[in-house]
């Protein structure tokens, strides 16, 4: 879908928002009371269950939280959650890394509606091209989950669930328009509903910003360009379901985004990266009988990145580099209620990876066939989940992973938990075959994780204390002249979380103490802090809601650019200072359906770095007008 079309639809969204308050006919001071329901998660066991019943370290970010996020990017939203650290190469449009419990960014599996997205060349996913406007909720599963999702889930899994309609709901229109610092403009419009046997959802969005310089003048590799580095982002997603009989549904879905973002690669040229993410899926959800549910699904995803940098014809450098990953995924999962309080899920999967690039690789495809079983039991005060998965990879043979989690209810409010899980990660095509920067003899990473914790949940109060130890063998790392090798690492840490509702006031906080260490050198793994404190709170006062967020992060390390060899040297480690950030938020309910939001990020205009030499946003403000029925 063209940017022209989306911009005009964004204009329609603005017109709808302006007229919405007059149509609502609800007093701004009217308040509603809602029963606090236990959220549902599907990621922790690949089947729906109450969040309170999930034995893993799981977070569900719901639609209300996403809607109140203002202009925040997906990375910003994730960074507010415990156990997660984030780094960018100079803005929301640039390469973004997400570290869960100190694990590398490529050790996290990203899903859109349960299907993998990401690059088989670079590893990880282009989350900078996934806007919050298309997301209904986000589920975060921390810790190794290869026994559920296969390769690469050593740090955890992030499942992004897009908007959808449901049977029996009327047509509902949503939208928002906003403006902020650096001439940042965002607009989106969406509709959901149902008619007869059909349910549907469609969302469209457009965003642009002039941005700020991605690199700092002090950047050691000479990449600084004093121009502003902005972006344009166009997105669309949709879903159509047909309930052709009770408990029988066919479903089609799509997701598409295109990010045209600038970055700094040296003065005198406008460097850009065009990131596209696409997903197209078909599914059949069938309740065979009261004890058996089946889900058959086929999904194709694309991660396409084109970089446009300065050409050097004399050296045969065109200035254009493209890396496209296509993944075709098939799955058939059957959920069986085998006894009261006991469920068994059996699944078979196939994943086909294909790579297209301007760079010549010795191999451009690989396939993975998988089978897995998940057993869950809630037996009084005892709770168990056991996972076993077998993956056969065309280039690496067989991999078997497992997981066992146990929970014991000390009281209705207190629970003890313990878990052991294994995981693995395959080398990317860049790791194995990129000319001059690869090692075809790399071994897959392997991990063993042990953790124990205590959780509290009663009324409006929740809390947890979790300690974990994740040993990673054959960690894939670059060193020297960009040589890639296998090393060993240990990721261990403690996480403390707490949240409390005091009437109209809510507060929450977390402390992470992480030790992500290279066992060969004893050095801290780069771009992730060892200590992070996060606090947030908000208060509802009539039609007003005001809030604050505070992050205190410790020091981190990074690898300096060595201009003499034109590479990142392994022994040229630099230290990045700690920092504190204060964000303020406010919203006003114009009507029950319409709201104006204000977000002021980095109130004290803190100058800090998440990656060596790359800029981070100074003090900035965004104002958003939202309509949600």
C-alpha cells in the first residue's frame, strides 16, 4: 500500500477524531468502574491460560497500556519492562537491539501473532519497523524457550499480537493523530467488528519525523554527519475470520510495514535503510469435541532490508546492499484435556528459510522439521509444565530441548517456583558465509538455564523475586578484524518486581541485577547494563490522569571503532556511563471515547549513550489525540 494512500487515510483519521467528541454525547466527568480481570497469555504454554497460572516469567502489555504510551516506539515500551535492556544506533528508525536477561539480541525470538519474523542473515528482527498502532497486546516470556519455539529462543520470546475482531461485536472505529518534537507526526485509523458469521479488523498508519543526528560529533569511526536523520513509516494490518459453525473458524491475516529511515555513515551522503516486514497467514481453528481443539496454520513472513550508502565506483562499491529473508511456516497443534486440571498439547512444524542478497552466500536456504509436546497440570497446590521438542535442521542435524517448571502454592497469595530449561541458537547466514567476515565452522549455541523464584498476588498487589543462571556454550561473538568465533558465556541475575494499586493511584517498580559475562575474557557483554532500576506511577483525578516514569541505569561497555583497520576491535572496549531518565505523562478524557495525551520524555535533557558514538533523544514532547469507543 502506497504512502500516498496511507497519508490520505491518516487525514480521514484526523477528521474522525475531531468529530468524535460531538458524536459521543457523554459527559467528560462520567466515570465507569470495571472489574480487574486476570489477563490471558498464550505464549508461555502455546495455549490460552490466565497470566496468574503461567509458571514462567511472563508479562502481558495490554491494549490500554499501549494506547497510553503516546509516541513511544515498540523498543521504548519494551524497555520499561523488567529484565529488558535496549540499544539503538541513533534513533527509533535505526538498528535496534533488545537484550532479555543479558542475552544477545539475536537470542530472542520475535513473533507476530505467533509466527516468526526476523532476519536469517543479521539475526533478530527489525522491530524499529513495527509500530504500536498496529498492536493489540504484547506478551513477553523471559528465559530459554527453545523447547516451545525452537532455535534462537535462549533469552526469551516476544509475541506481538495485532488487532482482531470477535463474533458478536458491533462495528467500532478507532484512531489517533499526534504531533511532537522534531516535527514528528503520527496518525492511524482502525476498525473492528462482526457481521453474521464474519469478524474483521483493519488498521492503517502513517508516521514521519525530521529526527536528530544519529551519530554524535565525537563518534570515533568518522561516521558523524551533521544532518538530521528522520524517517517515514507506513503500516497496515488486517484480519478476516469466518465462524462457519460453532467452534469452527477459518482465519486470514496480514501485516505490512515499510520504514524509510536515515542513519549516519559519514558526511556528504544521505545514508538510508529501507526496512520492510510482511506477514501473510491462513489458519483453521477447530473444536473437535469438548476435550480436543485443533489449530492448523500456514504463514509466510518477509524481512527485507535495503541499505543505501555512499558509492565508491573505483572500488566496485555500488552503495546498495540488500538482505531479504523469506520464512514459510506450517504448524498443526492439538490441545487435549486429558484429565481434570491436566492438558496435553502435541504439535508438528516445518520452517523453510530462504535468503536473497546482493552478497553471494555459499548457501541460501535451510529447513527445520519439528515435533513437540507440552504437558500442563494444576493439581491443587501443585502446578507443573513440561516441554519436550525435537528439531531436525537441514544443515545441523538433530536438536532436542526440554523444559520443566514447577509451582507450589504456599498460600492463596504466595507461590514458590522453580524451572530448568535448555535452548539453542543456529548461526546466521552472515555468521557462516558473509565474505571476509564469517566462519563456516561455527557450532550452534547451547544453553542450560536454572531459575527459582517466589511470587505474590493478592488484590491490587503483585510482586516477584526471581534468580536465574543461564550457561551458554559456543556463544557466537565477533572479535579482531570482525572474525566470528565460538565462546562461552554465563548470564546470571536477580529480578525483583512489585506493583500496588492504591485507589486511584498505581505504582510499580523493578530492580534488575544482571551479570552477562564472557567466560573466556571475564568481560561484561557489550551494550547491556548490570544494574537497572525502573519506577513508574500514575494517578487518576477526575478526567485527568498524570504519571511519571524513572529509569536509573548502571554503566555498560561497548566496542570502539578502530579506524586504522576499519573494524570493531575485540580488545578496544570502552565504558559508557550510567544515566537516569525522567518521563512525565498526562491525559485528559474529553469524553468517554476521546482523550488528549501529552508525553514529555527525558525531562532533564540527559545526555547519555546506549551504543558508543550514537545519539539518544534529548528532551522531547509529543501530544496525541485518541479516539477509542
